[in-house]
C-alpha cells in the first residue's frame, strides 16, 4: 500500500454512498480511504487514531449535522473538507454555509440512483479530493463577511454621470476560479461598490448549487449577483455566475454585451469551463475587457486568458501567497497570459480602478 497516498475519511449516513465512494477512491493509487463513518461521532473515534488528509463529508446526518462537525474541525485543526450533498434546496443551502465555513468543494449526489450517479461522476470526485489535498488551509477565509466596501472605499469615486454609466456598460470583467474560489469570490465581490463594470464569472461548481451560491453572494454584496440565464445583459453593478453544468459565453449586440448559456462537451474536464468563457471574451470584447484568473487546481482558463491578453485585455492572476490552490493562476503565468499577479485583497480595487479609468488596451 502506498503510505504517501492521500488519506481520506468518509462521513456519510448512507451505507451505499460509503461503499461506492470507498471503491471509487481506493481504486486510485494516489488515494487511500482510512475509514468510513456513519456520522461525525463515529468519525471522531476514527480520527483519534489517525487524522485524515481530506474529509469527504455529508451535511444532513443524525446525531450531529455536517456543518456543526465542519466548524468544530476548522476551529480545532483546519483540514481540507469536500462536501457530499444532496441536490435538494435544504442540501444546497447548507452546502453554501459549509463552503463559507471553510469547506473546499462540493460533490453533488441525488436522492435517487445515487450509486450510478456517483460512479458516473468518479473522475470529478477523485479530482475534487486531490484538489482538496493540495489546499493550503491558512488561505481559507472563514470570517463572517458583511456588505461593506473596505477595499473600494479607499479609492476616490467620481460622481456617477450618465456618460460614465454608458462607458461602464461597454466594459466587461471576466473572472475564472475553482478550488477555494467560493471564499475568494466572497472577499472580492463583497468589497465592490454598487456601481462597477459588469462582471461574468465561472466558478467550477455542480448543477443546482450555483443558484444558491449566487443568492448567498447577492445577500452579502452591494452589487447584484445572480446565476446567469440565457440572454442576460452584462451591465454595471451586476455579476453573472455561469450555472453548473452549462457553459457561458459572452456575446455583443450593438454597444451592449450579453451572455449565452449553452450545453456542450466538457472542456478541460469542466462544464462550465473558464477557457470557454475567456475565449469568448477575447473574441467579443478584446481590449474592452479585464480578465482575472483565481485560485484553483488544473489549467482551465490558462489558454483563454492568454488569448484575452493577445487581443488587448488587461489580465490579472491571483498571486501564489493568497491562493488556496495555486494551479490555474500558475499555468496562466507560465503561458504568458498574465500582465501582473496581485493579492486576493487587491482584486476588488483593481476592478474598481479599471471601471473608473475606462482605459483600454492594457495588455498590449
């Protein structure tokens, strides 16, 4: 047995889920399941003997719910946690709270046909566990956020005028992120003022979870945040998040931008894909865009943001020191797609400054 393998503890009250996940994860030579517990109480007993590298955790369980257990773990010994949650309204809402509390990612599971579903999603599950194992837990922001603007407030704002608003609607900010991105996006979007350049976002997340995620962000932010629908206009003071399981691309009609939400094959193992969005921004907006690639595992978005820079866009990467997983930004830098790297806390200020300046062609 590979002693250097990622040690995983499964905590789920479903015997079927525990059995299927154990088989899927143990089949990968880089992963070793050290235990499977029916609830957090049993999990504690197992963890007293051997602490896992990654915990795969259900949220709805008897005796102690997953959210309470997660908060205990984060307070005692921060450990990467992947949430395994049902596709129900209660399950998705609780999962959003778990992500805010420090969980790394979400794996979706249905109420019915769970065995077949998990087997079909085996590569996604293995990837989520491997990404979690790379996470630097010291970079996770678990502090409760309020709808204040500490970053943006430090930047002088000119009075809003009709001409400024018209100019802003012609600018697009495109953000791509994955592992650790849910917390990072909270930091960025909650620091923005109510009027800033229109934003489109791809965050790797399962279907049905993006709507709950967008709703949570909307409650924290001065800008409007919503899950994108086909034909939604990209406008000042609004952020559109690509729905899980669908690609999102930027289109233009006259002087206005809008998004198209569409089906299609996985790109870089993802749907939505950051590359798909960034490439559409390069073709549609060119130098009228700001591209930002943030924390995440893999290389999705690296090629697309390089194309954005080639067409004159300003392109930024979250720096290594502030990333939970410095994968996607690292690949983007390696491929020459980044003008400069900035810390997470500086990204909101960059967006505000970009919208205020109205300068184009930064990447040339």
